[in-house]
């Protein structure tokens, strides 16, 4: 192999090595991003569940208040 051929071969080997490192870095960063997003999804699901529970509690309280008002109005009509 001539000198130019050896240089090109070395350049290709360096390029391959860089690509391997870049691929490892990419996979590592991708894994970290997936973990962060999974954690965000978990937190959002917890917030949603808490909001749904709060909404249910408020609905129950609203119904109870309505029943009290209805009883009060019925009591006033009876007088």
C-alpha cells in the first residue's frame, strides 16, 4: 500500500473510532433523556390523579351543599 493509501486508511479508522464514541455518547444521552421523561410522565400522572381526587371531593361537597340548601328552602316553605 502506498503512503496516501495508508493515510486514508488511518483517517477512516479515526473516523470510525469517532463515530463509535459519538454513538456511545448518543445512546447514553438518549437513555438519560428517556429516564427524565419517564420521571416527568410519572409526576404528571400523580398530579393528574391528585387533581381528579380534588375534583371528586369538590363535587361531593357541592352536592352536599345543594342538599342543605334544598332542605333549607323546603323548611322555609313549610313555615
